[in-house]
């Protein structure tokens, strides 16, 4: 992550196509990513809450 930030600051002209290409996939798949994140949080917190029941 640090190398990515430093690289974009040092070489902004060369980094623009890389950044534009990298942001396309998450934007196209945001609905699936949010579903996975929501389900993971339900499983994690549900497991923690059920574990506390007597």
C-alpha cells in the first residue's frame, strides 16, 4: 500500500492509467462486494452473540 501511494506521488503521469484501470473493477462489482461484506458481518457478529448465550 505504501509503495502504491509513493509510486503515484512520484510518477503521477504513469500512475493515472493504472489508477483508472484499478478503480473500474470495484465500481463494476460493488453490489456483490457489499453483499459479501454484509453476510460476513452477520456471520461474525451472530457467532459472537450466540456464543454468549447460556
